[in-house]
C-alpha cells in the first residue's frame, strides 16, 4: 500500500502563495497518478489537479487554472501543489490522492489532509 502525508498548509492573505507537499511511502510512487482534492465545509469535494505517472501530463480545475501548478519528484516520492494568487474561496482542506488501475486491480490511497485558510 501507499501512505501519504500532506504538509505545507496554513494561513495566508489573499494574493499570497503556498506550496503543499505530499510525501509517499510504502510502494512504487512512480507508478501512480497523483491528484490533489479539496473540500470546504458544506461543499462537495473538488478535484483540483492531476498529474499522470508516465508522461507527467497535468490538468486543473477551471477555478485554479493559471494560479496552481502540480508537479512531482519521483526520486523524492513527493508531489507538490504550488498555489499562487490565492483567493478566499481557495480556503479548504486539501487532500493528496494516489491512484492506479492495472490488470483489473484498483489502487486508491488518501492522505489525512492539510488546512489552507486564505484570509486577511
């Protein structure tokens, strides 16, 4: 299995930046697609960003395009989410997710989440 631990959350003013990190252990990190989700109280969980395992292609939710960047460092078993130009509506708990589907087997792992609060 894969264990995921997020870090880097905190309080930041609107317009500021944060970089979230997700450290993975327990399996072959490079074989997994990595995703960042977020969820605010009373709202649905939202897929924020995805990076694939092989090509490292990325995609983003419309709400964060141009502001957030997902990246991965397979040598360090870590995925990052660089968040710039933060808005109050970005306030949420951010979760790291590792996903793999191969030979009829589905693997899906989650971190504990890290709180991001954007407020003046």
